[in-house]
C-alpha cells in the first residue's frame, strides 16, 4: 500500500497570515518554493499589522531589482529590524498574550542580522510552526529537487519528485493548475478554503482577518489554533 503524503507548496512570505499556517497544519510535507522570480510589492517582504490608525504595512527594504529569484534576495539594510519590532511593540503591548510571546519574537528581530530574505522568512515560519503551534509537518526546500521545468509543469515535477499522493493548493492556482495532469501522476488535488474562519478578540476594530499571524498569537495565545 502506498504511503499517503499530502504536500503543499508555497513561496515564503514575511510573517504571513493565519491561512498560510493553516495550510502547513493540514500538510504532511510543506515545501518552500523560493527558487522562483522575486516580485516587488508582494507578500515576500511585507505584511499587515493592526494599529490604532488602522491596518498598516510593515515592509522589509529589498530594492527594486526583479531580475533575481526569491532565494537570491540579499538584505543589506538592517535598520528595518528594530523599526519593525518597535512598531509591533507599540501596537501590541496591550494584547492579552503579548508578554508571553514577547521574547520569542524579540530574539528574531533583535538577536540576528538577517542577510537573506528567504532564510529569514523560512526560519520565522518554521519556528512559529514548530515551537508555538507544535506542528509535526516536515519542511523542505524546492532547491533540493533540482527542478528543470517551469510554470505549472514545475509544480507537477516537484510533486512527483517529492512523492506526493495529495496536493493541497491555495485557491489562487485555480486559473492555471491542471487537475488532469496531476491525476496522470496519481496525485489527488485538494483546494484550500479560507472561508468561515471564526472571529477572535482583536485590538483596534473593525476586525480584519487578513493580517500577520502575529496578531492572532498576541491576542489569543495558546488558543490560536481554534481560530484556523
């Protein structure tokens, strides 16, 4: 009998929202797909937090060069680290569980000098998944598979080499992902559904689902998984 392996594949994002971690939770293997084109003004280097002035972006300066892969984006300006942490402290210090998780995140922002965007994002995501949420999901990087194809064929190649039996995909891929091609390599396709997430206690109304995972952790602590 073939061992079942549910695989998800996503580019690494900066402090991503709860839906990103929900996909990780539902997967046996989560593959970071960072040997793809870097796109500015995307989720790779920025995300949203709640503030008393409304939802605000916090952005890691990466320059405007798009002729590089995500895994090739180097960070040379380290001043953003303290600025981001100061802003997070300013607007979340009154959250119920901020003190409980403060030093975990403070070490991430002030204890390292990050030189690679991909390394930063992957470390952040893996540590939250393993140390805070206690996920048992295995993490991999697409670069370990020496992929040769491009576009949607690349996903199929990656799933095949990873030994996937089920592919859990985000809904944005519905316009280009061919379910028939996956069935030919005996991979079942499942679509992630982000609807019906419950509302939780959040600072600075109105409520907004589409903010960084930090918001959920600081407000709900160990109960965070109940709001996936």
